C-alpha cells in the first residue's frame, strides 16, 4: 500500500480542497498501487470534499484500492493500515484515526 501524506493544507476548507486538487491529486493519480491518503486533522467542514476526492479517486483507479484516513496518531495509522490490508473489498472510504480505538465490540 502506498502512503501519501496530504500536508500542509490551508485551515479553511475551500482553500484546502483547492490545494489538494492542485498539489496532491496528480501524485495520487500517478501512484501505481493501492493508495492510502493521510489527511491532517480538520473540522467537519472538510469532510465532504475529502470524501468526494477519495471516492472519485477510487472510481478512477479501480481495480486498485484508494482509501484515506484523517489524523496524526501513528498507532491509529498503523492499525488502519493493518485493517485495510486484511479488508480487500474496502475502497473509497475516509476513516478518522483515534488513538483510543473503536472500543469494545458489543455482541
């Protein structure tokens, strides 16, 4: 899995989206394998453009997989990478990283 860190980005959502499309989208399109984008933490105003970008990339690069995570937690990133390595059908997803984990599974 190719890891592409998407930083730095402007804090404002519209500027961040423009920066992503100008500076990072060409790198993502050129990647020659499954791709994991790593976005920095941001508020809720960034969610829609980030998800749309990941979904569009996943469609464009199929059958390769493209997913993204948001956050800076190294342990969370490692866990997300391990999960995605095992979940071969998962693509086009934006996953928030959380150093606290998902919590106990309730059956």
